[in-house]
């Protein structure tokens, strides 16, 4: 979804590889030139082989650069700027994932965006209450004044934000 909201989505960052479906889909887009896929665990990346059919065989896609590192640290240490940054961390229930749902994390993302860039954050509804979801939106909007929510499947929201208006064609 966020790639479709940017005119020239050449450089994409995916934080948290999971099964690789988002990274694979991003790499398929004809205007995307490079995808940096950041994952904390090399075991998770290796498990992507089991999902090759669903992730478009992403582990063998030359557009993708796999980075084994914490997503926050990557944003702190890279100089690269992105047209799209998408984060799909596990639900914010543990110490290591909750940091990917904070104002500080969103501010790091904003610093790594190109002008007109888009940030997307996955919010799992199945593990959170209404109060927590409201808190996510509030925190996200405190950094990205132009924000919208998408409900692509049941029990999941993707919040999308930018520091510039987001035009839907």
C-alpha cells in the first residue's frame, strides 16, 4: 500500500522480515530499485526459504539487500534515505519490540525519509485493546501530521504517514 502512494518509490526499507512477503512484494514493483530488509535474526531470514512461494522467492532477488541488525540501529547508522519505510514488528508486548512503536522510533524514520516519503506501521488489532490502538495513532500522528489508516485484512491496521499531504490517485 505505501509504495502505491509515492510517485517514485525507488528506495524502500522494510523493518522486520517475518515471512518475507512485504519485502518480496516491494521488490516486485517495477519502479523500486532497491529494498533494504532489516531483520534482527538471521534464523528468521533463513526461514524465508520455507515461504518462497508466498514471498516471491525474495531471498534470491538481486534488488534486495538483507541487513541483520536491529531496525532502530539501522536507522541510526545508515546515511541512506528512503522513499518508503515500512515496519511490521511483532506486537508490542515485549521489551525488544515495544521500541519499534515509539515516538523516538518514528522520529528516526522521519529523518531517513526523502522529501515526500511515506512511513507505514503495522498495528495488530488481535493483541491490543482500543486504548492501545488510540495510543499508537496518537504517537504516530505526533511525528507525521499527515496520517491515514488502512484496514487491508481483518484484525490488522496499517497506519501511513508523511510530513507532506498524501494524495490518493
